[in-house]
């Protein structure tokens, strides 16, 4: 390979892999130094002169000029030095740069050099992947499905020039991914361990919903409308609280769009997942009432500010709607607001003993509270199982 071929190959590699030419040249220099150290008895004093613009790459081994050679790996006589470079007059103690011919380094040394270069390439690829993932942390990216594990359902996807895995647990329940599909995923975290950098990606994270609304709703992107909190049971239903300090802006209407055009695009992207958009309020009574929509609320009584507990009364005919299928509506409302909600019918309540009352999970990762970290719980005071 000529110097021109070398630099053309490095330019192609830089373009395809994203690894800078300077980085690869450093690894080539390191590899040659290692090869010289192995072949010349520990002498790794190599001088490089590189000029990519002129496709120039020159490597020379440095030796000392002596009267009598005791170690040919490090020393040359005055006569030998004079034969190597006839244009300069050498004396004892001078140093001479001797051109290196890779063909003379021996198979073992060349093999070691190749390993150094390969390792450098792998490290460079890992470094580029880490940078690429870190730049997209907390963002939505469009990825291409490359393959699906038929047993585990784990999808290997391509994000830019890097690969990542999408576990079955982070896919929506109705996702039917196939090779070649283009999907939107959320970069939830980036880890770097002995196996290299990898992104924690998800389609179930509430951050995915937040970013989709930011992309679809200009008022959110511009900061006119603010997403205050999101609670989500991925693939089924999401509740999102929004707010605008501008009285002329309808926060909910901005998210829904004309005839539902904006929210419907997001629902379609999420495979039909239902999205409830409610108005955030600093008044907990108003906020909790809104969070329980589409159910109507008669009143909200704050029973304990410290533990953030409240009692909600709903019309008898709205009890099932307030609770939702398998308690989902009440559970999402509790997580959205961070309040422990005790739901009771207007006509009265049953099951005074709280130990007998059904409770929603107190903790869930599927909640995105943008103000503070809070947890919600629901208590349904009714003997009838909904």
C-alpha cells in the first residue's frame, strides 16, 4: 500500500465510521512503535513525520552514533551512519534517524502492530458511539430495526452509526416489529462498561410522550405551554398535565389541535394509546379534580397536607368512570398529581377500614413529574369491585 492509498483508506474510514483520521494515525504510529520495540530489542524511539494534505507518512527509528557497537538495536558506528546519510557528517554521540521498512520488522512484530490498530479501531468506534448516545440523551431518535431475536423478542436497532438493543419490556405491548421498520425510541440513559457504551432505549418511558408533544405542538416547543407532569401505562393510557402562564393561550387546546389533529398524530405513533390532557393547577383540589377526568368530581377534601392525602367525592353514576378499568384512571391520576386519593360515592361510602380498601401501587417508574418527585396512591371506598 502506498502512502496515497493509506490516506484514501483513512478518509473513507473517517466518513463511514466517523472515526477521525488523526485518531487513526495516532494508532498507526503507536502500532509501528510497538512493532519496533518487539523487533529492535526494546527500541521504540521512533520519529514520525505526517502530512495528510500531501499524503506523506514517514517513520524513522532513532539510533545513537558510537565508536564501537555493543547493542545494534540502539547503536550504529560512525561509518554506518555516514553510509545511511551521506549528506551529513556524523560524530560520536550524534543521533541518526533510520528509515523503517515494515517488511523488515518480522511477522510477529507486524502481527502485534495489526492488533494494536484493530484495538484502536474498536476503541474509536466505542468512543464515537458513546458521544453519539450522550448527545441524544433524553431525546427521541428515529431508529431502524435490524433484527429481532425470535425467542426473547429483543430488537437490535441502528441509531445513526451505532447499534443498540430494545428489550421486549421496553416495547409497547402491541408493537409488532419487523426488520427494516423505522421506529421512534427514547434515549433514557447511557452506560459505559467493560463491554463498551450502550444506550438504554425505550418506547414505554413517559419521556417519549413528552418529546412527541414537543415535536408536534409549537407552543410547547416555544415554552408558551408547559408540560408539568406525565403518568403513563405504556400501550394503554397516559395522563398529561399542562399549563400556560399566558391567559390568552388554551394549554389543552394547543395540545389537542384543530379537530384533534395534533394529539391524534401522537396517538397513532403510540399505536392507539389513549391520552388524557388535563389542566395543571397550583390548587390541589382543582388539580386532582382535573386529573380524574373524564369523571366528574363533586368535591375534593384535603385530609392530610403532610402526607398529601385527600378524599374525593364523585356522583354515584361516575364512580366506575373515576376508578377506571381495573383502577387505571384513579391510579394514573394519583401518580400524575402525587396525591393519595380516597374515592367515595356521593350517596355514602363503605369499607371504613383502610386495610380492606384496594390500593394502587405506591411507586411507578411510568411517571414523569417535571416539578418535583412525588408519588400517588388511590383508595376506593366502595364494596363493589369495579
